[in-house]
C-alpha cells in the first residue's frame, strides 16, 4: 500500500497529522526503496512515527515543521539535492538531529564525504533489513555508523586522493555559520542576499567570507567556490 508523501504516519501505518510520537523522516525519491525503508523503520521502531519525502523540498519542509524528529534517512540523489549541498542545508537546519545517508554508492570516498559534511552514518542500499535496523539503533544511541569494510578503508586513507583529503580537512575546519555562507556562495548568492537570508549584517557576511578564504587557502571568493565545488557539488556515481 502506498503511503502519502511528507506526512506524519504512525509506525503501524495509519495516516494522520502531527503526532506526539518521536519521528523518523525517510527522504528518498524511489517509491520501492522508500517503502522498504518504511518497513524497516516500522518493524524496528514501533514507538516512532514516520514521515516521508520524495525530494529535497519535501525533506526540508519536514525538518522545518516537525519538532519531534529524532532521525533523518536521506538519499543523496533525490531531485533538488544539488550534490552534497542538500545534506549541508538539512544539517544546518537541524544540527541536533542525526542524518544517515542511504546510498546506492558503496565507496569509501562517498562515505568519507558525507561524514565530513555532517552525516551521522552511511548505509549502502545493499544492506539487509536487519543490518539497517541495527545500524539505525546505533545512530539513535549517539554513535556514528559506517559499514566495517568502509570504516577500515577510511582509516587507512583509502577512497580519497591526497588533495581531496586535504580539502576535506580544510572544509571540516569551517564553523557551522561559515558552512552556511559557503553553501550560499557555491549557489551564486551575493553578500547582500546571504545577509538577508541568514538575517545577519552584510559586514558579518564579509567577515565570514574572509575566514572561509583563509581556511581554504585561497584569495578570492571565486577560488573558494571552485575549491569547494570539487567536493560539495560532486555526486557519487
């Protein structure tokens, strides 16, 4: 049975509006896999409501509207995600809610990137239902989850070139607000627009841009956008 998109659903599968239950958001544009994730969540977490989204716009609306979210399951390749920008935007909107990326890609490079940009876990879509449920329990308990083989590869420096590893470290040094500003720079927004959307002074935006340039080791905002775009704008295959 198909479920409505981006609505609260009691774990038993009934429909309804906002509930007092803690909630898990499943954001994936593929109906069959969205349904499979829904089944995993409802079977493993009977005390949680479920919200569904099929694109970035619905996912963002869900995180903005539901104060009871405890976990977000996110597909990187949904419409509107724009590479890793969608993950960064959701992370900025709900910094205290763990986000687990669920992906058809199973490379250490992708896993390392999603953790760098704030995800609390990485689940290949090839995992069994039992493995997914166990991984999600770990994340809800406050751990970060990676499949053991990817974790081992990342620990040995695999999956990223030396240049990309250096860039990941540079991006990781940015503060929460600086990442927001960098995301908007990559999107082509001016200092004035950034100041308006973040509700801060334009002089504050300029200070953030200066800090970003210094931390990325570049001398212009154009160089910063190109440098960040090497990672942020790249989708896993």
